[in-house]
């Protein structure tokens, strides 16, 4: 089984770091002989992306490699676990947004990583706090991931939380970005439900939120 094969995960990670899409696809195709699509995602794709993310934190992997590796996984996962698959049907309605900020790379990486991990979510692009609350309510979003770079933007999460509660929404808020890494308690202060310092942690935060909204 994949979950006990660390060598396979390392080999898959290497293909992603080298941006070898064909090599990565070959590993996945071979894995499908003895594993279900979800087993491949959970036992191969997610651990590989976590390994790459750890390399970025340690300074051995470039941010471009993190992003491109996530995009390759996103494309491959869509092939063997398409959005229409019944195996995705139990997911909550999710969205990701850049809150009143202009630096979108972090959001793009988290979005690609989540999709590569088998999740479906809407990309809201960049919105103000009021615009975000309106979209979340209109789309009946259950989990929203908010990315920020500036402290000014991060503090607006508190307004989002207040306005969502006033509108009767129980949407779970997951935050990430530089302000929340610099101040590990900030996510609690602004009323978020979870915080992901990395793309891998964002996946874990979504899993935690799914347990709450299920």
C-alpha cells in the first residue's frame, strides 16, 4: 500500500520538483493498480506536497517549485478523481479569497494544493471584507479560506466574522499569510476557526473544519 511506501513518496516528490509531469503521471498510473483514487491522494499526493512544503520552509526548495508541483498534482488528480466523482460528494462548500490585498501567490499555492489533495473550492480572487461576506452568504459557503499579506488586511478578518454571524452564517474561517505566521495568536484574536501557516497545514485545517461542519 502507498501509505507505507516512503520511497514512492520521495520518488514522486522528486518528479514534482523537477517539473517532470510525465514521470509523476507514470507513478500515479502504476499506483492505480492496487489503490483507490482517494488512497493515492492521501497516501502519495498529500505526503509529497507536504515534503515539498517542508523543503521550502527549510530553504532547500524554491517557491516556484512548490507552486508548479502543486499545479502538476492538481492536473493529475483531476484525471483520476474528476470533480464529478462521487468520492468528492461529501465535501463542504468551500471558497478561497485574497482579502483586500494584492499579493496572490500564497493563495494560488494553497488553492492548487487543496485541489491537488482532492478538494473542490471556488476561487473568489480579491475581495473586500463586505464583498466577501456577501459572496459567502449568496453561495452558502461552509468553509472559507482567507489569505492576507499585510496586517491591515489580516485584522479585517474580525469584521468578516462579525458580519457573517450577524447574517446568521455559521461559515468556518481558515486564515493564512505572513501576519498569522509572525503572530501565532492573531488568528484567534480575529475570530478565525483555524490557521494554516503552510499549504500543507491549510489542508489539515480544512480536514478539521470538515469534522465540525459534517
